[in-house]
């Protein structure tokens, strides 16, 4: 039962990684609506992962795989945030009622 549970846990991490890669692709394309949609999917996956992880222990190999997956997710997240900064700045300007200046 524990092996099946660990496989399920790792599949959640892999699904979150896949969604983060898709978010990065959408961010690179400037498709922020799709980024937001995928972010919602990630929130749901993370919630499911938290519930599934209660009382589970990963083996050393599984923990190493989880760490590699998490590192890739964090790299994707950092690049998404970097790509989002100009978009968020523009949004702040619009919300503040300031016209966008052209450079």
C-alpha cells in the first residue's frame, strides 16, 4: 500500500511540474489568462497532494526525485515571476489611473 501511495504522491509532484512548465510556456507567449487558469489547476493539485501526503514517507530515492522535481518547479516559477513583472507594473499603472508611457 505504501508503494502505491508513494507513486501517487510522486505523480502529483510530476503533474504540478507539468502545469508549471505549461504556465511558463504561456507566460513566454504573453497569454496571462492561460497562466492564471493553470495556476488554479496547480492550487487544486497542491491541495490534493497535501491530503495524499498525510502520514506518508518517501524513500531516499523518492525524496531525491521529489527534490529534483521541486527544483524544476521553482526554476519555472522564478522565470514566470520575472516575465510577469512588466505585466504587473502595467496593471498597477492602469489601476492607478496613470497612462502607459511609450519608450
